[in-house]
């Protein structure tokens, strides 16, 4: 197992960070995203029949700027990104550091260079395309807490774990020692997610067992989720990410 240095930002230590920038930078540090890495950011429309918007950021700071701009994209339901390391040449698909329709597609699994985390997505069960109620979101939290407690018992502490509030549910991330993806590693992560689902799924909340592939999108933490109408019972909510200041990266094998 390897440990990363404590969280640090290459900026004035007296500067005040807003919640979007703080969540984005903490998640970038947890995921092991280099300051000059190519990062795919995506804005998803309400239907798979519509073309999403995509951008390739050339740094975390550009990624934060693009995340702020995503709220102005028409019909967006939320901003997402690929946390795993994509091949740098993928960014040549579009002009970098700007939003555009993804007419030429998005990064595919075989275009991911390194896997850096496992994503355990705890979904509130609800009708597709709408925000969750507080009660539905609470069921997802309770599920994520059971998963977290189990992983802490396996790993000894929570320094390899990150906690995500996706606006409508919750997620637990495991920081991994980076490795090149293969069919076998994908199958290992899929089995791990299915094992957690069998063990912890309960009425009202389920673990998404389909998020094992390397190019899977996860929330761009710090941005707003806007699924369905913004109502009192089903409000649009901000996303948020947190983790320990010192991160320990673990080999994938410890999750088998």
C-alpha cells in the first residue's frame, strides 16, 4: 500500500475556496489526477437520445472553470467527469478547454490508460429523471454507511476511502494503486460491486453494479444536479466530496 502526501493546493494559503472548487480539488487529489492531466468533463442531457456536451481540460484549474460553465449548458441535468487517467491524445478529439457537442463521441474504455479508484455508487430508488426526496436520499446514505463500515473493517481505517454526495444519493470511492485496465481487472471490480450489492442492498437503495468500466463517468463534485423539476419535495442539490487529508492507496487485490 502507498500513501499520498497530505492535501495541498498550489495557491495562496490565505485564499478562500468556494464549495465547488474545494470539492473538485479534493476529489482530484484523492483520484490522483495530475495538475497537468487531460480530464474529460461531460454535461449530460435528460435523454440518451440527445447528444451530451463534452470538454477536455488540460489541468485541474481548467477543469474547475469548465465545471462552473456547465450550469449554462441548455438542458443539462448535471456535470460529470472520468476520474481514471485517459490517454493524453484523446484530448485532441476536440479543441481543449472549451465545451462542445460530443458529436465525435467520448472517451472509450480502451482509451483509459490507468485505473485509479473503485466507484461504489449507492442509488436512491426512484423514478428515472427526477431528483430524490429527502427520505429517498436518506436510504442511499444508510446504504453508503453500511458499505463504508464494511470497507473500514477490511482496510483497517478510512484513509483509502472518499465520500461523495451526488445530490440524489451517495457514493464511496476506494483509492487504488494505479494499474493498466484489462478484461480481468474489470471483471474483478464488477464481482466486487455485485458482492457488495448482495450483502447490503435494501428496500429504497441499491448499489449500481454497472459502474465497473474504466471510462465510467462519476459526478463532478461541487456542481449542481438538476434532474427533473426543482420542487420543494424534490429539489436540485449541490454535490460534495470529502476524504482524509492523508490518502492511502491500496492494491486492487485487497478488495477481492
